[in-house]
C-alpha cells in the first residue's frame, strides 16, 4: 500500500520526492512546482497561492533620482562660458558704439 502512495502524481512512475507545498509524491522529473501544467514540473495550487501572495506583498522599488553625468555637465559649462563671452563682447561693442557716437 505504501508503494501505491509513493507513485508520481503526473506520470505514475515511482515517486522519490514529496512536494513541500501539496505533500504529493513526484518523480525527479516532475517534482518542481510550476504555475502552469505545460512544463516538466507539476501544477501546484498551494505554490501558486503562496507565490501570488508574495508578489502582492513585494514592495515597489524606489529608484534614486538620476544624477547628471560629468560629460553632460562639461557640455553645459562650455556652452555657458561660450555665451557669456559672446555677451561680454556684445556689451563692449555697444559701449564702444555709444562712446564713439558721443564724440562725433
């Protein structure tokens, strides 16, 4: 009678392992509990229930804000310096123009 109980629930061969979730016997090929019945393991309802509960309770990971890279910062600083120099040159030209126009 004990041999009948230790047969694989899926294929009927000798069951060597007992599933820790449903306590049924399975051979080495079918011992792995799975969500669907199309893989080599066995479809185990207690395993599915435990897995879905764990998925629901899993905290959502919080990503830290992305820091700008040094390359991007270098580009921005170069552009800022470039426009600052252009602005200073334009201001000098305008001042020079007003200075010349006063003397004439």
